C-alpha cells in the first residue's frame, strides 16, 4: 500500500466503487450534453411567399413591328397559348450567394451571413422554381416544366442569380435581387440563331421591418416583379418570332 505525501496510506478503490463512479460520470456527461442541446439557439428557415404575377396575354400587331418589345403591343386576353413547350433549367448563382445562408451587406466591399437565419434552399433553386411556377401559371404557353431533361421541349431557359442579399442602411433594410436569363431554341443547330433572348433584371424592395422575416417578404415582392417582366419578354419574343415565321 502506497503512502501519499502527507504520510497517510492510500486506500485503493474496489471494483464496485470504480463501476459506481464511472456510472456517475457517464450520467453527468449525458446530462451536460442534453443541457447543451436544450440551450442551443434554434435555426430559423425562410421561404418566399407570393402569388404568381398576373401577366396579360399580349398579341403583336402585324404592322411595321420589327422587334419583340415594340410599342405596337395590344392586350388580347382571348389569344390561345403559344404552341411552345418550355423547360426551366436549374439556375446558377454568383459565388457570394451560392449558399442557403442569408447574406447581408452593411457597407462597400463587405458581405456577411446570419448564423441562425437561413433560406430553405439556395437562391438558384428558389428563383428557378418560382419562375417555372409563374410561367406555368400565366397560361401563355402550351406547357412548362422545370429541371426534368427526360421530357423534350421546344425552348429552354437558363439563368444566374447575380444578387440575392439584404442591404442594411441606417434607417431601413432592402431586399436586393438581380437575375440574368437566356432563352434558347432547343432544336436549333445554328448557334447564331439558338439564343433568342438574353437579359438581366434588377429589383429592390424595402423591408417593412428590419428582421429576416420581412426580408423574405420583400424578396418575394422583388422576385414577383422580375418574374412578371421575364414572362412578358419571353412571350413577346416567341410571339414575334412565331408571327415572323408564319409570314414567310
């Protein structure tokens, strides 16, 4: 039996005592882990919510109009859908925004992200999903679907989310959104004729309050405005080309 520095003898623990103390240690460790889980802050996930924009069915006059965005457009709600099948590809996103973390900007050259607030998906997926939904809801085309390459189409839309962030100012926050799209003819062998439309769209919306929930609300409004413009431009482009083909 060994002696400690004070000269008294150390009494060794028997097997039962060792098991008891090991059991107590395990129980306390588990309790600590459970406590950490209970006190950890919950991560909140946000989605966009907005109704598909109402896009009027435009019909181009057959006068001297030579461009899809001519002022000679007139509304014609009774026109049938254009006989085209459109596929919306999954959009890419700029490196800064290719994440489901909510990005905010407080000054020039600086970006940061929230820890406990995130989008339910990456911006590229969010924008392409809602755009496909909105184009389909417009009823302006024969059929619209997203991402599924097993189905044939006449035209496809590719795009990039260039900006998708919260702009923080002293008095207000804004949702900033920028989207670039390319409309292409799927079965056109001539590359010079394949690209029919390429354009960038921008929108900013004030947040009603300075918090992530109202950022999501404002971002939905921004996307709704951009979506309406994209749908109108695509319809004008394809309608113009369709009439041009028929006139030959």
